[in-house]
C-alpha cells in the first residue's frame, strides 16, 4: 500500500501593529483636518480635507468624512500607518 498526502499551507497573514502617538492639544475642540495638517500627516490643509472626503481617515475606529469634525481629548485618529491619541495639555 502506498499513501500519498497532499499538504496545503495557508499563507501567513502578518498584521501590522500601529504604534499610537500621543498628540497634546492646548484647547478643545480642534477640527480634524487641522490635526492631520499640524502633525505632518499631510502637506496642506487642502490635502487633509481631500483625504477626509475620500474616507481614508478613521476617528475612534469609524470612517469620518466631516472635515471640520470636532476632536476632543480621548479621541483616536488613524490615517495610513499612523495612529494618534488626542490628549488635553495639562497646565
């Protein structure tokens, strides 16, 4: 008797872990597009508004398309490979 075995290996899925960066704001709220711009994730306010319009930004894990969405302490923003945690600056 001859046994023949076929073994299939599923490809490994490598999940990238995003390191969360804390961003201190001096007052709240701050508009979403301004955070993207001032943190250097985009080159201009116009580009920030465009990526938000395109649905490429997550706010607290949900796609956000409001350019001027008010961001407060405790919010998280994800764009491309960046994850930001918003914290209010202490005096």
